[in-house]
């Protein structure tokens, strides 16, 4: 029985009318020790738990409910109005489990078979224990409630700034929290700004390596770690100019190398726009007409506390941070998409340290913030602090392992809907295909070259220039969209199209939504920010929270796009990015009012209802096919909408490549299994995009000195991309098709083709893991903490991961590298994927990494199913299956299959075959097939080989081994 069936099979308890029970005088208790002078509060037993009214603390009422036998919901309020709790965007489950309630010594205990919660009747603090009685989550108090200070609109009644802290001084690791760009995996002792942005996706689910997780149910911007968040440089640092005078740094403003102006600045801040292209902080008047200066800040600083200080550089253009003479950050981002880059620096209180910052603005943005060290006990604790909410509301999941915690998260927020099988093949995309023939010709070229491909993507601006949101095709460049789609389908490929929640105010679609009150139209009516198309157009985003708004949005898509046969939806800019580079404050303001409340309170959650409306509408109206959505933003629960997320508009730089490894793992570790990125990075630096010959398409248009760096970065990113859940190449110029990156026969071209074909060989393995993401709550892209939670080295690595249960992936992310250090987790043996060479775990090895290959290792005991050489995922379903067994340990694997196209799997239309390897006896047991589905291959050849050490054909999955069986669905055993 899988986890889902077990959890849903829990029996709800019927409870009589709630009773108000007096509390006993406490003695000594782990939840809260109560002295004889402390007066305990009261509690009520409810249908699904208890409500405690503590006598002390800021919380006036604390409700604890049992959602499953291992899941507790805790809700703390600053008053006693339980009906004030906001409806969750994330959680769709209802409480459904048996439990017991007892009260002794001032503590109420709520017990279920999977754990228990103890609530102090004095303080209201809720401590959570596992089934063995071990304390997992010990709170500092019942929560903190303060005034909302970050909402630009008068806050709603009963809204509070909220904080909850647990486990002060803990030595555990914290993982998950969504997709972030700071390269972090283990957030113990770290600080994270949890918001939504082009590059950032907050999923407020944190999981401890002690096998519990906390889902923080709040959609406002939140600080994980220090609740104060980052501060201006001069808040906790004394700044000195270049001559040693206090009060700020010396700022030099240049036009190129020509000095225009010099002044002292305490807090350099060019972070945001105020409106249209007007900066919140203008450049000094002395710059005259210069709008893209180069600025250098020089001086020194003194910290007011010893310890490790965090600096956050928010930048686009070229930006550099040097402290004490050392270059700590040197970054480039395209001017319209800045973000933070973090660095930690040990400083001593009162000691003067030189500091220098340089910014070649290129029309971009710049700001540097600082966070002083927290006290050790607070730094190594678990803490969430949210800007606005009606209550402190969180769920605690207790499990036996990391996968069990993820299962609990999905129980609460929805199943990870199984995507169509083709989504796990290779996608080709570009910003953008400018006409329909160009798009079709790309598919034809892939077919001509014999490179596998399953999806082609039509990005934005296929509509008339003045009709964004009309969902119409530009008649000049896309005159026959149905014919275009039919041609793609005739080539056995699928087509995805970009759809934004954005509408020009002149379109009928805008007017229809606006007439119903479903447009966030402050931008149109008040701010009047124009977009960047042509001379700029007035536009607004819709409010996706009302069901009727979702239905209208889907109907507009259905009647204009679905009718021509589009296979999938790319929901772009779903933060929503109403106008790029406005401040967070201004973004909250122009998102308000929404039907559910203020933009400040729902800031992170827009993408979920936006995707759900499309998903539900398509399932209703076109239910014979699996809906599939790619969305640029997400939030807790996005996996239930048939959706994948991606890491936004990254840049082709080695640092950004490395950061995507942790970004994808953070999403997976938070429970969102379907993730992807722009292989190669979205927007390159100008020297790659433009030359004296014009805009670069084919790589031959690059300057000669740029060819090798461009190809090396792309092939390394591509190798990594073949081992993430969704394999997707996308970006601006130069073009990103394999044959536009390198010439056929070159090392780079051959490597990209090799990994594309390897991906398709691995499809039985990849799709089996995809099926288990739905049926068993598994995860394909696995941070090492999931499989090696007690290996301290492994869990702190942010650039290696498991791809399914057997493959250890170690992307190359350093320019010029031909080897890389790979840590092999302890407790098992490992095989070099390419050579079969064996290693013992618990050591770091120097792995070969020539330009054509990325290090891959296979865990001993792995049974790896692979298929034939195919061009699309649906080809040759009856082809022989090759099982490669990596000896040295017992192993097992379950092959999962369904039709890959419909929702029949939800009603049981799927099959599984379980394989078991007995290493001591060199015997493979093949189980009787379980289940069936329409189109299932009932008879097939299964070929088996065993790798025990080095062999030249270890990575050759076209081999025909001597051992083969004819499998017809019945159990059999194979000796090897």
C-alpha cells in the first residue's frame, strides 16, 4: 500500500460537543514548566483537536488540529476569533485522523499514532514530538504579533506582522523553501528573503534532517532566519570616506573613464523605479544627460559586532564588491532583471576594513544591504517572520524519512499531478521564433539530424504588437496557426505556447475581465506604467483568485488557442510582473485590491490560482489529454495544477549555472518535483548577442574569441540539463538549437547529442520515477539529504544530487575544468557510469570531466532500466527493455508504465513490474505484473546485464547481453 493510500485511509474521530475544561495546576513538563505562581488557562476539545486559551503570552487562542496521524496544524491568534483565520491558498486537505486528548500539570497532549503535540495552558507554546516521544519542534513562545508596517495601503483589520521561532541553538539542517538564487542548500544558520520575483519562487516548506517538516501557511513576504532582514549599510556599520572621515563612502561618478562628479554617500541606493523609467533615487544632477554611468564607491567600514556579517548586493549591469582588498563578488545581470548576490565576511567590532564597490550601470540597478550576526542561539534556530497575516498558521509533518515528510506536504497541498510523458523528453525553445515557418523548420531540422525532440515552444509576441492579451496570432507572421500546429504534430512533436496574465486595456479580453471587476487596474487607471513594446502600451494584470475570473481567463485561452490544437501552456510573468523594477512596496500597492485581500498579504501566491484556473478548465473541457503548464512563479501547492516551474531569466555565466543546481534542489526539497531552467542561461552579455555583423544567430556570427567560451558554457549547462526533471533549452541570441551552438561532428555538438540520446535511453527510468512522484510521493531530483541524511558532508553539498534512486549527478560548473571533485556518500559502493570502475563511499574522488562528459556515478545495487534509441518518448513501446544491474549490494526497482497521455492512471490504469536483485546469489527476481492499461505491451523481451567492475561498454545501452527472458506478465527468476 503506498503512502497516499495509507494516509487517506486514516479514520476520522467523531467528537461530541466541545467542552470547556479547567486546567490542572502544572508540575514539570517539556512543553512548559509552570511554577506555583503561574495561572494556567483553559482549553476546549473540538472535532479535530483542541483550542487552548493561555494565560500568558501574545497569543490569546491557540488551535491545534490533527490532519493526519502524523500531521498537526497549529494556529495562533492575537485574539479569540477563530473565524478570522484566512482561507489557505496552499492547503486543500481537511483534518481526518483519530486522536486522543489528555490534560495534566498544565499541559494538554494531543496524541495520534504518528506523533503528539503538547500545548502549555500557561504560555500557549506547542511542542511537537515523534511517535517515540522524541521532541522535534520546541517553540520559544506561542508566537509574536506586531503591527503591519510594510503594507502601503492601510492594513486590513486583524492583520499582523507575525513571527514564530523554534529550536534555539539547534544543530540540525534545514532544507527546501523553494527556488532561490543564493546557491544554498542547508539553511541552518542562514538568512533567506522569501519573496516572488522573476528568479525567485517561495514554497514555505522547510524540512529538517531530523525527519520533520514545517509548512508555514503565509503568503506575504517572509524572512527565514533573522526577522529584521537586511538593513542599509550605515545601520550597523560606521562608514568612512576615502580620507577617513565618518558619514559615508566616497562616490565617484564616471562617463566611461571621465570623472563627472564626486560626493559622499551613506547608503548607495539605485534599487528601484518609482514609475515608468523614473528612478526612486535619481542620479546626481551633476551627471547631466549621462543615464548609464559607472560608479565607484571607496572608503572603509567598522562593524559594531564581532562575527560573520552578511552583505547582499542587488545588481544588474556589471557590479563588484571588494572588502579588505579581496574581490568577493563580481556579477553581471541584464539591466532589466537585477537580483541579490550574497557573501559572508568575518569582521571584528571596531576594526576598520577597506571597502570598494564598482558598478557599470548599463541602465541597471544597484543596492548593497547588510545583516549583522545574530546571537548563536538565534542564528541556529528555526524562524519565520512574515510581513502580514491574520494568524500564525503552520503545519508540522512528522515522518520516518525525508520522502515521508514530502508525502505529508503533498497530502496537505495536493498531489504532484503526473505530466504527459512527452514533457520528460527534450524541448527546444528560443526567444523567439518570429514566424510559423521558422518554428516548424526547427522541428524538421531535428528530425533530419536524428536528434530526439518532443516539444517546440512558441514564446511571446506571436500576437499583434498592440494586442497583448488578445490571444490572437499576428496575421503577417502567423497567418495559419492551425496549419503550423498540424505540421508540428505531423512531425510527432508537441507545441507549447506562451500566455501571460497581462492585457492591453484596449483588448476585448481586458474589457470583459474589467467589467466583472477582475482586473488589477491601478496601473491602467493611476500609475500608467507603459511596457517596453514599441513606444510602450498601457496594460494590466487580472485577478486570478475568484473562480469566475479563472473560468473567463481559461475560456479566452480555449477559444483562441486551444482550438488550434496547442498542447501545453507557458504561463509567463506570473509573479505578477506588472512593471519590472518597481519597489516591493509599489508592487504590493498596485496589486491591491484583490478579491482575497491586500497585495501585501498575498504577495507570493498569485501563480497558484493563475495555474489552477487553466488546469481545471482544460481538464473539464479537454479532459482526454493531460494538461501541462510551465509557470515562471509558484507557491505551495503549485504541483497540484499539472504544473512545472522554472528558474526565470538567468544569465549565461558560470556563477549562474552553479546557482541553478541549488535552485532546482531547493524546489524539489520543498515538495515541488517538476522543475527546469533555461539551459545556457536566458540573456547573454552584449558581446555574445551583438557583433559588427549584427545580432548573432548561429555561433559563427560570434567574434572568434567568444566562440570557445560560449560553446564550453553551453555544453556544460546542457549536460546538467539532461539530468533535471524537465530537459529544456531556451534563451535569447545566440540561437539555442544544438546545431546553432556548434557544428555537427565537433566535440561540443557530439556531446549535446550524446546526452540528448542518453536521456531518451533512460526514459523507462525517468518516467517510472515520474509516476512514483504521483503514486508514492517520490522525488526525481533529490538533494543528498534525502538519501544520506546522516552523512554530514553529503547534506551540505550544494552542487551534487541524486537523479532518482541510483544516479549521482555532479555537474561541471567551473570554466576550463577537465576534472572535478566528486564526493561519494558513505554507506554504499559506487560505480563510474562510463567505465564501471568501483569506489567505496565516504570519500572524495577526482573524476575525469573532459569537455564532452560530465561525471556520473551509480549507486551499488541499482537496477537501471533503459530503452531503445528513439526520437520521441512514445516510440517503440514494445522494444526490448535492458536492465543494467550494478553489483555489490542487494537492490530492487519498480518499473512504472501507463499510457503517458490521459488521466487513466488516476483511476488505476497503470502497471508495475518489480525487480529484486540478490547480490550474494547473483539472482534477479521479476515479479508478476500488477495492473493494466489500454495499449499496454503484454509481452516483451527483458535483457539483463551485470556490471561488477571496469568494462569498456559500461555506458553502452545498445548492447545485447547474453542473458534475456521473454516476459509475459508472470513472475520469473534469472540467474546471472
